[in-house]
C-alpha cells in the first residue's frame, strides 16, 4: 500500500513533465508560474499560486501536471473532498491510468464516503482498474510493476468488498474480501471487515468464521497490522463476542488466537461450538458420569418450576423413584431413627425426607453416602422438601453404629 500512496506523493511529477515536449505559453512566463507553485512548500500558498496559474492559463499543455500539484497540496492539507475531486479530474484526462485510480479507491475508503453517488463512482473505478491491469503506467518501472500490479488488484477487490459492505450485500462483500485476502493476506483491516460481514449472516458456520477473522485482526503483527490501540479494541470485542457465543473458555479463546495468527484462513470444516452445544455436551457427560444425580436434578428442576406442585400431584405422587443417591444430613430420632434427612444435589442442603417402614437398629452415621428408592408421598415448595416412603432394608450404603446398651437398675425384693 505504501507504493500506491507514493504515486501521488510527488515523485510522478518529473516523469509526467519529462514525458511531454515543453511548450510553455508566453515564453518563460507560464513556466515561472509553474515553477513557483512547484517550489512552494506551504500547502495554502501553493494552492494560491496554482490558482493564479490556472486563472491566467486555463488551457495548458500541462493540465495533468497542474492537477498533480493540486493533488499534493490537498493531500498535505488532508482535504479529502478536493483531493478526490482532483483525482476525478485526472481520470477524465486519462481513464486508464492505474496510478490515479488506485489513490482514488484508497482515499474514498479512507474518507469513508458511503453516499450512493460515491459508492457508484468508486465501484466503476475499481472495475476499470481490474479491466486495465495489463496497462502498465509509464511512471512505474519494470521492476516495480509486478508488485504494484498485485497491490492494485488487491486494492480493487478490497474496494468492491467495501462498496458491497456499505450496501449490506453480504455475499458480494464476502467474495471480494476473500479475493483481496487471497492476493495479500496481510490486511488486518480487511479481516475485520470480513468478520463483520460474516457475523451479520448469523449462521453458526459464518459466526465461527467471523470469530476467526476477528482473532486474526487482533493478533496480526508487522506489515498490514492495525495500530496497537486498534488491535486492543478488536481483542476486547473478540473476547466479549466469543464468550457470548461459546461461553467462558480462556483456553479455547487462546487456541483460536494462536490458530488465526498462524494461518490466513480457517481450516476446512472449522466451527466453534455454541454455548448451547457446550451446555448439552456437558449435560450429557454429567448424565453419563452421574446418572443418579442427573435424574434428581431433572426432577428438582420440574418441581421448582412455576407449576411444580401440580407436577408433583399429577406426575410424581405415589410413584416409585429408584436409583437416587445422596448424603445423610440428620436423623430423627438420633437412635432407632424413623426419618432420615438427605441432601442430593448439595450434601449440606436438606432436600429429601425418608420415612422408614421400621426404626433403624442403631445410630445412622451422618455424612455417609446412601442409595435408596421410595414412593413419593409429599412435597413442600418452600423450603424445598420431598418426602418418600422407604423400605429401610433397601437402603444401600447406610452405616449404623450399635445402639448403646441401656442399663436399668435392678430392684431389690422386699
């Protein structure tokens, strides 16, 4: 891109001037006006001198040279509207000059002029540039031309992608951005634009690709990279977008950034799982590893819903529930217990009361893990509690301490 910028930086003037046979009007008078404007370093003073030359000699053999002087002055002043207007005038004089079309495309995007007329014009220029890639400008030498041609081709596709992006033509923008990155992958700005385009499609495949290109824009270094501030802004956005889409996963985000930094395109079939997919997989893994707890969690979820009491009365009450596991929190009474209080999801939170068919023959050890089955008989929403009628002989894992022997005093016979 530096070569394209240099095309209007002043080095072209001597080549353009030498390409013509000098035919100054009025002897040396016109030449002196040109020389004064060309020698002036102050941009505002330069413009005044060029205007004076144009007023005295509206017709000249050096119209292109004069426009180039205008161009440099407007570039120095960062006057985008006049700079683009001057480039337009230059294209009228030479419609196939790639050294004029290139800066016109570059500065139209830099000015972010997305008006319909501007988009239509720069689109025509980009297409014209692609159609004239075989016309080497005389101001570019043979050694420079292969690299310059490549840059101009890449810039043309970038421009067409930018136009389509402004028009919200996602498919076209995606295609053109892909073409320019295929020619020159070191373009973090295009990576960012492509990411925005893909993300707008809102399909899992394209959102995954969008996150890849955000990561590439955030991690690219060297030529074509964004400023440190720009990279940080995109990295912050990437972190938020990745977490929203996939869920918190620092290792996964770092892996994505490493992949994007190492290659210009995502690999075939690349996809990032949605937070919902991750949750489903975790749930499936949880159910596989903890089937009893998973069963209870599904039951408790139904009971704590708005229609929980109705669910209990119509779906659960009087039914046998098997394979539940939990930790014993307390027993009533402590010895020869007839009720056990158990925590299932949280070992410290009472959730279930087991009403035993017969008192236990000993003191149950709290904290022990037990497995049981029982018939649901009652439900209390707040505080949450489900009561089961349980056959004490079918409780697995229950540890009992021997009941202390009670010594009763022996009465003496009178």
